[in-house]
C-alpha cells in the first residue's frame, strides 16, 4: 500500500487553538525546563554511546519526551517540527515530531510528545528555551510562550514512550513488534542491520507510506530497548497488525481515507452510462456509492427491496465504479467519475425461495427489461453469477439461460416454453445489449491449480456466444506480512491464470466459443506447501465497498471481481465513444487485451505442439488482459481504427447468394515501406451478435445454433483484388460444406480455423512493414447458420451489423503511424472510421 498518511496521531478532535497555561514564575519554569532538556540530551547521548559500538548504527540525533501539565492545555505540537532553510542545498530536519500520546486523566497520564533533535541543530533547539527565559515579544509575553508554558516536564525518551497500541507492551517473552520508521533513505536497511547485529528475526517486507515506513521484528521487549539510542529512525512501536492493505487498518483510520476520498470525488452526470448489476442488490447508502446509484435505479425482481443483504452485489458495485478502491483511496488527486451504477436484485436473500435452474433465463430477461423502462441511458449489464449447466456433461453446449443471454444481447424478444425458447421477435439492433458475465469459479484449491482450472469447464451462462465472458488472472504475488504465514507461497505466478478461474478446455474441438474472452485481476491463493490453502486474503484480493455499514471496506476476489472490473472498463468505453454499439464495445475490450509474459510463454510452448494445443491455451487465457489505455486510446506507434457496418449476408429468398463487405485499409504505405523488415503487428477483431435458434435440437450442430456467422480475411501481399475476392468466395463455400478453408498466405498468429468460433474473432499478423504495405484490403463475409439452413423466410431482409477493430503497432522508435492515417482519412482523430 503506497502513499498512506498517518497524521491522525497528531490531531486533537474538536479543539481550536491550544490555550496557554498561566505560569507563576517565568524564571523558575523556564530554568527548570532548560535544565531538564540539557540533562535529557546528555543522558541520551551517554546511553547511545554505551548500547552499540557499530559505527553504522550510531545515532545522529536524540529522542526526548515532552510532557504536558493538564489536558486543558495541550502541547503546541506544530512547533515541534522544523526543517533547515538552506537555499542551495536540500532541506534537512532540525527536529521532528515522532508521535503524540494524548492525555489519559483517568490513569493520571499526561500528554506526551516524542521529538527527535538532530545533533547538528541541538543548540538551536536549546535556544527555544533560552529565548523563553531572556526575550519577550512586543506584547510583553515570553518568546515561545505558547510552547514552553504548556510543558510540565522534559525527560529522556525510553522505548515505552514510543508505544502506540492500547495497553502495556508485554514485558516478557519473545513477540512480533511493528516498528514505524520516519522516512529516511536508509531507515529500513538500518533496522535490518540492527536485527542482524542483535541476532533478531525480522520480516523482509517493508510497507512504505507517505510519512512512515513499517517493518516487523521478533524480539523481547528488552532486546528492543536500545532502539531509541541508535541511528534507526524509529518513530513508533505498535502491537503488530501486519497492515498489507487499507482494509487492515483500524476503523478510524479507514474512515479518514473515506472522508478524504469523498472530498475529492465528483460523481458522473445522471445521463452518463451505467454498469447495471444483476446480483444480490446493492447497499446504495454506502458513502462512496450513494451519489452514483440513485434510489430510482435500485430495482428488484424479487420481493420489495433491492437493498443488498448478502454483500456480493455491493462488493461488485464498488469495483465496477472505482476499479481497485485501494489505489483510489491512497491517491491524492481529484476522482472524476464518468459512469454511474444501476442494480437489479435477481438473487434471493436467505430465507427466500431459490430459483429453479430452468428459470434463470426468465429472471435475467425480466431483470434486463426493468432499468430500460426507467432510463434511456447507455448501460452495460454486469452478471457475476453462474451455475453448473443443466447439460454439464456436454461442456460448452448452449442452455436455456445462455441462449436467453444471446437473445437479449442481439435485441430479440424471447420467452421460455417448457424447456425451449420461443422467439417473439426478430433481432432489433436498437435494442442490442452488452452483457458481461463471469466464467465461474473452481470448486476448491489444489497445488496444481492450472490443471484444476483446465478441468473445470466455464459455468452457465458463460458459454453464451454474444456475452463478454470474463475469467481471472492475477498479478498479486506478495504474501501477507503476518509471520504466521512465513514459508507460505502463492499458488499462481505473476501474470498467470488465477487459481479461482475456470476455462473452456473441456469444450474440446467442438464448435463452441473460446471462453473466457478476456481475463482480469481475480486474486491469488496462499499455500503452505502441504495441504493448507488460504483463499480470499485481503493482501491477495481487490479492495472494494462493503455492505455491513455505510463506511465499510472489504475485499473481493475470483471471477466475480474480474467481471466487475471488465464492466467498469466497458462503461468507460461507452462514455468515451457514445456512438459505439454494444458489439463495438465488446470488440474494443478484447482488442485491447494482451497476454502477460507468463501467458505468452505458455502459448509459445503450446504452439510447438500444434494448433490444437495452442487453442487449448486460448481456452485457458482468452485473449489476455485489457488495460484502460489500450482500450480507450491510440498512440503514434499503436493506432486503432474502428469500423461499424451492416449488410444483408445473403441475397434471394433461398439465401443462396452470399454477399460480403470489402474494406479499403488506409495504410500509411510509404511509412510502412520505410520500415523495411522491421516488425509491424496487424491486429484484427471482428465482433457481431448472432440470433440463437429457438429449438434445443439445433444446439448440437455448428450451423444450427447461430443465425449466421461472419469471417474476416486480409488480402495477401502479392494477391490482386480479383484473386482476393475469388479466394474469399471459395473459402466461404468450402466452410459451409464442412471443409477447412485454405486461407491465404498471411501467417496469422492463431489462424482462421482456431479463431472462427463463436461470434467474436481476433487474430494478429506479425509481419514486416514492406509486406504489410502491399496488403490493402480486408473482407468480411458470411457463412451459413439456421437462417440459411432453415430457409427462414422471416429473416430474408434481416441485415446484420458488425464492428471491426484494426490496429497497427510497431516497437520501432520514432515511427508515427497515427498522423498519416489521420491525414488519409481527413478526420480529426484516427480512432473512428465511418
């Protein structure tokens, strides 16, 4: 956790300027404090010369304790911190306030302030008290009266003065202690050196905050008593809480973060796009959610209340709004939100009747319709819930629930008729929806987590063709600081699949889609190397909002948390590009995904074994991890073009004549040719929504479930336009006849046979600038589905639309691909091609 402020120890709630205590004898009071200060400094210097002989650990300053006289007259702590005023050199501390313990009148303890005084500036600190004795202000008061008058005693600091936890520190036995260091370049290393010199065990972990570094050491109290007399910049000592995250802090400290964020937070407009949660409801009264989730946008299809009683929906709402809340809370800048929240409770509370599995599609259809009748804003539906399919023995095959999701996405109205769907209307592009669903979680933790994930099929409705299905990976690999976990390790390596995530490897070589489409942070699991596992630890999870009270902070993990993050990214894309269709937003997220180094290594190894093994890795990782920058923005060296188009895929009453679209690509030909043999990556993503067939009988065959499918191909470098068109027509006929198309000469990373599954297709062509400059056209063409095979007369004039996202990327420095494309298109931005 970075950039954490700790000034809460120095504040006295409810007080204005401190009152100055009347002093009967200025001379007596001042001389008494000056003598005590001199004695304390001399005694501390003598003590530090005795405790250590190692020069590296010899202190360069002294810690003293100032005690107040009465709680009514608090110490002027703002005067107890001062930096040098050098104009030409870096400022150095003259004296520093380390910590403050408030007065405890019930046990007769005065207020205490622990102050570190630099040896170099000891004379200046003594002068504060000398001036009190000898000099007066223009008003006739003693100089420094507001500080010195309220000090009742000055003494040498001992370790107990730095104790900040409740109660007394244990005097016997060896314990773990939490050492808070003032920020210096060598502070942590000095404490490590102290531990080595005194043969003490210590944790290698360092928690770096804005004004403190925190470390942990195991020792008896006696073994630590020398610390204040060493160069170790110890400021406080506490009972160990092993603070890895904001969630580990006290409630009071968490509230300070929340208050700070509320002052920096600016909610989005009422008409901004929203993430609509289909979950357990949301506790909208949470202070971080209230202004982004209006009461009219809190719905339910069960009972009378959409308020969250279980907590899952509130966790997901916090992630969908902020991403990782830890980063936002620890920041300091303004947080300007660009999207809002909605919620429809679809999950029963405890005590309410549970859904029959066959009715999940009905409930989802009802839930999707509710917010659309209230607000016309753009929205992405986030459904981070899943169940084992009713036909789990045939992984990947559609179900009533997944088929309903597909119908809702394409804008078709459906209803359940027994165990089959009934289509009530043709697809309506104006009612197309983006549904983001989770791949589902594994049932347990095992040491070989990848093997378990590969044998755990994506849960229903994650196999839906039109949904954006999200799995989980993790970058969280730091074990908790708690020494109880010493020797434990995380299951997943950095950038690997999260141990919670399911895959579609069990879909095999069937026609069912590659799922998940993308993966996002889902957390890690701690493992003792034997039989014990610790899932859900805060240090290995994502921070978010809780439901137990309006200020609660908690953690979330697994594919639910990943799904909420993807939904947030989709809502940001909607806010950035309001003219984009749901199909296009889905394409942007997948196009902006990249495999981590760990994933890339697994894919490279699999590719040596053939395309089947390579597809298995795609079914594990999807297309990788998207980032906000890659999804939303182009750069000079990685420019993205977006095309939204529609056409009639087949002509004639018998759907016999396929048609296709031929796109001219605005390559910066001269720039590409100038690159010569330097590599340029062409990435193409094609996204469209299919209409599912109503009959379950069609769900077992490739061209019976989808209404149609689309394909893309790129012109070969030495291929004429006529040859390209002829090849596209030939490949379309071959595929519809059940064969494998020949394809062109382009050496795609994945290949047509592997990518042409589902209703979202992506591939990368790593090539040279010269070769790419000779390829200027891209075709989008249809292959048959149930519209054609069933000769569906009602769909003869039904157009289909698609989103095509194309990007060029080169690692060559100084190469501007963006500007020449923008000039060719004569548009102010190169992100959209109409």
